[in-house]
C-alpha cells in the first residue's frame, strides 16, 4: 500500500518522521507521504526539514518517503499562493485540507484548492459534482479517507468519482501509530465506500505517480 497523507510532530502528529516511517515500513507500506499541516506561518520551517529527512531515509530504506504539506484552514483566496510557496520549497505532494463535515473549514476551500497547483484534495466532504468534474479536468486526486470523522463522506465521494471518472487515492491521514493501516484494512475501507478491488488497484497506481 501507498499512503500519501500522514502527520508528524512537525504539526499535530505524535511521532518524529523516522519513527513514523519505520512503523509504516513494519505494517507493509511501500511508500509514505509526510504531509504535515501548514499555512504561511510554518511551511518554510516544515517543508525543508521533511525534504531533508526524506533524502536521508530514502538513501538507506526500501520504503519510499515523499515530502509534502497539507495546506490547512488557509482562507480560500490564499490557497493558490500557499501552494506555490510550498512547491518552491520542495514539496513533492501538496494536499489541501478539504471541506470535511466534521470541521468548520471555510466554504469555498474545495473549489479554491481544485483551481490551485495542488495534487490531492483531502477528505472533501459533500463536494459537488461540478467540483469533482473540475478536479478531474485539472488532474487533482480526491481522497478516500481512513480517518475517523473524515471517512463519513467516503461513499459520496466514491459515487461522484465513479460517475465522472475523477481519480481517487486512499490515505490514512495518520497522526499516531494506531492510525496506520495495512493493505487488508485499506481494501475494507474501499469496499465500504462502495468500490471494488479493481478500484483499489487503480488508486494504488494513481498514488504510485508520486513515487
């Protein structure tokens, strides 16, 4: 399994990057994205450090570490600028914290993210069909989430993605060791969203584009 959305002590996770990566390796992950929460106050601190540790770990481990950022609760009008800044700092994956139904994310976040230079719109909640179509056109992946709360709208996202042909990935949004999952559990989450094993395989191919 490839998991492109996780967090460390650089935001609200509980593990340092090396331990997170080792635990991910232990449960059988082939690759992991480290994408701590960021805005203009901290992305210049987080991203260079994640890039540096990813380079070190990739030189000695079989699991691939991909440095990134999750732009989080940034006002919609500033998301594009934040993405450009993150990209210039070396982020290989840019995720935006979508309009999950369990947090007060600003309305318009999904649309602003889809119009920006990002890679994945995480847990986009009750995203509209129009926005899903725009994500497809712009080559932005939508996330099926393993995280409690955010996962409540997986079925809605899967249904619209299947209808429109938008591309999906499955991620954990892990903040702690117990949040990491193996392939067996990932497939169960995919099935629970109304998708199939073939859909899971396609999601893994989508994720592999970042490796």
